[in-house]
């Protein structure tokens, strides 16, 4: 993985570099003390993961994440902070970060968080590979792998919703597969056991998934505005979101409503399994 570190305290990048590069597969390809230099560097380099300080002079870490996310939607972000403010942290997750690393820097925490983000990137790459296979030329003697067929169907729905590039898409695929394989409803999944995570990490996974599903709601509302007669659009609106929420999102987009449509993880995942 290629990392870029943004922190105005020079000791932090030095410490993070030593930890990250203990793994021969990792390399820190750039360091910046401010947002402006980081943007200039990242625009011309291939970066997988950006580690960024929350509080910096000039542009804050949250503002930097928002700006880079617009420029490079596939970039992954880990935020470094000694601030424990829940509202600020919620704002950072909303901006698009994957995890927090708390100061003072802890070696185990850094390695654990980085490993989880790297796994998410690898899962997204596998999603893209499956997606490309789905669009490929069929072989002369096709054999159907049920798991591959299920993944292909999930991907086709996520692609229709325009969320395959979202960080939460890998989690959506994994959760749906658990539901299918174990014949569970969404509420029956024990995420702590299935994911080998604690409650804090479970909350982070749910935040990623919620961001992706919300993006899907907005995209679906746009599709409804463009073509109300499309049967697939209407079906997904009912099955995955409940049509009234898509309608609320449409009215919000048209400026006729001050609040957006709501999402339900249970509704989305149970509906997704139903579609498959």
C-alpha cells in the first residue's frame, strides 16, 4: 500500500513511517505539514491511503478529506487526532474517513487500523474484478458458480445504484453474503462474531455502510426524477428504501422539502437478499 501523511507535527510522520514500513508491502511516498502541499502532491501521485491530522492551521483535516474525496473518490482516509469530541468525529466520518487513530500514537492501533483499511481496498479490488468478469464474453461451456452468480447480482444492483466505488460497498457485499450463506435476516447477524470486531468497530462499519446506502438513495431519487416509468427504478425504490423515502429525497433535491429521505439498514439488506 502507498501512504501519504499530513500532519504539522514533524514527529508524527516520522513515527508513522517507521511503523508502516515495517511491512515490506507498505511505503510512505509523501509527507506534508499543510493541506495545500498535500493536495498538490496527491494530485500527481498514486496514493492508496492518506493519514491526516484532524486539527491543522489553515484548512482542517475534515476540509482536506472532503476536497480530496471530490477529486479522488477512491482514496481512503485515516484520521489522526487527540480530540475526543463526538460531534467532530461524526463530522469526520461523514466527510469520508474510515477510522481514527488516537494520539499519542500506539503501534498496535496503527497496525490494526491500517490492516482493516487495506483489507477493504483489496475487497473493493475483488469487487471490480468480478464486475469486469460479469461484463466479459461467456465461455463456450459455461459453468455456474452459485456464489459467483450471487456476487454478480449484488454487484449489478450496487452498480445500478451508483455505489460500487463507495468504501461501504465491500461491507455490503460481505454482509449480504453472510445473510445468504447462513440464511439470516439482517437483525439476526451477530456482527461481533461474524466480523471479529468490538462494538466500536461495528459502529464504524455501520457508518461506512450508511454512507454508501445514502448515496444510493440520492442516486435512485435522481433516476426517478429522470424516468418515473422505469420498472427497475420503482422496484428498487420499494424493495430497498420504501418508496416514500425515495419520494422525500426527490422533493428535497427539487427544493420542495427541507429534510431528506430516510434509510433503514434492515430494509436495505433484507430487500437486497430478496432481490437476489
